[in-house]
């Protein structure tokens, strides 16, 4: 439980610092929205949650600017994978309850069960 709380506090502090210094502005939508099927913008129904700003990607899809990283390198050894997945599951649940909608995950983090 301590690890989960520490992870959440660390992410919250990093997010607050980035929010104060990030100067990127959303640009005009990329081409492709006028296609017969509506393009990628048609399926991008992401809305801002908990005040997290969105950025428009080159294909027109909206994405939250701040993501929650799920890697815990110190727990990636074979003997601690179950504990790793349990820890990541708790932190991802807390992040989603706090308003995060952008999760950074990768196969090589060995925590797919926990993040999923």
C-alpha cells in the first residue's frame, strides 16, 4: 500500500510541475476528417477529465497530454512478477479514479496483467 501511495504522490507532483511549464498549443486538425468515414477524428471521443488538457495528434485524434507510467523497474525480475502485477493493478486503478485516461505501458515492463 505504501508503494501505491508513493507512486500516486510522485505522479501528482510531476503532473503539477508539467502543467505549469508546458507551453504547447493545440494546432489545427490534420487532414483526413473530410473522408467518407470521418477519418480518425470520428472515433476520437476523448474528453478532458479532471482538468487534464488534451492535444491533437497529427492524425486529428485527441489525446490527454499527461500519461501515467506503469513501469516499476525494481520489480521486473522473474521472482517478483506477481507482486509487480498486483502493485501496478493498484496504481492503475488509483490513477483511473484520479482522472488519468492515458496509460503508458509496454510489453517489456512485464506488468501487462496488472495494467490490464
